[in-house]
């Protein structure tokens, strides 16, 4: 079992899979292959600043999104919008 506090992990500028930086988006790789030996899983914590757009992109692995606070718009493969809002 891997136990970490995300605040102890370096906060870096996020990049797309091709290495392109994503302005105003930051990522902490809480669990990953390189540091933790996780072969089939990665846990990342993203901070996306207000009014920021992440470019449309794709990758072969599955991803999950869990919103801790705020709201956002997400689009599926067909371009259908999926609205999400944290309900506190």
C-alpha cells in the first residue's frame, strides 16, 4: 500500500502527452510508475486555474476525473458536453 500526502509531492506545470505545456494547469504525480513502481495505475492531482481551457487530447489509457471543488465542462469522444459541478 502506498500512502502519501499530496502536499509533499512537487507541483509541476502540466503537459499534454506530446510534451506541450498547458498554461495555468498544475499537476502533482501522487502515485506513478517511476517513483512508486505502480505498473497499471497513476494518481494525479490537478489544479486548473479559473477560465482555463485544456486542449482537446486523447491517450490510450483510461482516466477518471474527481472534482474536489469548483466546476468544469468536459466533452466525450462525440463532442457531447458533460457538465460537472461540485455540490457541497
